[in-house]
C-alpha cells in the first residue's frame, strides 16, 4: 500500500470535492465559492478557475460525464456550470423551488438529470427543458418529514436512494416521462411512476450517507450513532428483507464508499478511513483501518530510544506535542469519491475534510 497523496487546498473546510473524468482537475467547495485546481503536478496544484455565484456556503457539488458541474448551497439555489472555450465556466440557474438550504446534489449516471436534497423536506429532481433553455425540477415530498442529508443513484438513473435526519433510508422512483425510458424490473420494484416509494427502513438515527452496492442489490448507510447498516429489500412492495447493523466504538462516520459488493470503506469524526468486509460465516465485520493513528504510534514508539523519549518529556513529565495529529487528515472527513477502479472494484479513493485537504488513499 503506497503512501497517501495529499493536497492542501484550503484553510476553510471542504464539504465536498469531485475529480474530473481524466483526474487532472479537482473541484472543491470553499465557503460560498467552488475552486477548480489542476493537480497534474502532485507537488504544486494550480488554481485554474473560481466559481462564485452563490451567496452562502456551498454544501455539495458533482461532475457528470459531460464535464458539467452542478453545485448547491445554503442559499437555496443550485447552479449548473458549463465550461466555455476560453476556460471560464458559465452558470445556469436551476428552478429548485425550495425554501430551505440545499444539502446534497448528485448527477444521475447518464448525466441527463440530477437530484438535490434539502432541509425543506423535499428532493428536487432536475432536468433540462429545451424550450425555455433552463433546468426545472419535480419534487419528491411524501413521506419525507425531515432534512435529507444524502443521495445516491441506481445505475438505471431512475431509482434514487435518500438518507435523512428522521432516521430513515428510502428508495424512490425519479422517473420523468419526458426524459427517461421505461426501466426494466429490478429487486426494487416493477412499476415506477415518479415518486413511487420502493423501500423505507427506519435506522433510528440520523443518516449521514447512503449508497447502493455496486450490483444494486442492497444499500449501506452510516448513522449518527457510529453504526454502519446494510439494508436488503424484500420480495414484496416496500418490504425490507433484513437490516444487518455493525455497531462500532468509533465516533460517527460521515461518508462511505463501496470498494466492491463485499467491501465498504467509511470515514468521519475519527479522521481516518475504516474498512468493513463481508464473509459468509459472520456477515459484515470491521476488517482493518487505513492511516490508523494507533499503528503509527506503535511504530514511532518502537523506533525511539529511551534517551530520545526522555528528551521529549516536558517539565511535568508528559510527552510534548507539536499539535499535529498522527493521521493524514487533521479534522473530520466529509466525503469519499472513487479515484481508480478495475474489474475487481475500487483500487484508490479520494477524500476531503474540514482540514482543507483532499487526500488519495489506496484501499
């Protein structure tokens, strides 16, 4: 496992980030702007563009296969940014029609629409209307009763998973007749008119992040109580076959990423990624940690001589500290994104954090 690659890009928290398809540029949130860096030179990232049309904190962003960037903000707006021939980005306003902050945004896999989560207890599914040359939205409302914090799309660009502060994970149909082709049946259901509720499971704690597995047969979610949950759909409409919960002694996770259908990496308030794996005997279990400070501490102690350890003691007899943590991230991890994959799954992933860093880890 090679050493992580660090990019120190901001003195403010980075709530979200996303690399371009060729991995040569990365876009990050920075208060009420989005900054885009060329990271071809790992040693010297170069700021190449700043997107600055939001009035309040940018909470999330995403990039589709066409290179379009979508951003959402606490100012209750979303913008779609198209790159111009001169390298600048032109924003197009999205008619979200929400009266509270936007919290998360995700492009559908086909890049034709995106979904915006909000504190207004609605999910706005947005698509482009050629006649008026703007992005409009349809709202998923029922049975949402609280802020939606996370979203994830099924590969068919129809089904949409959502996690919210009422403790529920849900799967909805985001089928839009004028945009989508009729999807084939899946384990999540057959008839899928817009806003159909396909699954609803109460995990009894705020859901910070939710993801479909790579085969789109079940969900994983991380919650405020420090647990990670695996939710399996049943054969009947809205039926839940089972929920497998792994309770941890760690602080809460904020984000998760499937490496493959049998391996998940999660991160958050412990500042380093933790891997969970599935086996037929025990189900889902914690497997190992990446960038674990305990491992580094043991290595550091074993490499020190008694004299060096004595020299580092202060007047009160305790070890002095530089204030720097043993982990690469120095604050809460906010988002994971896949960086490099092959047929076996994700090989490397990127993370952003409240320390202003973007880091690339090996799994």
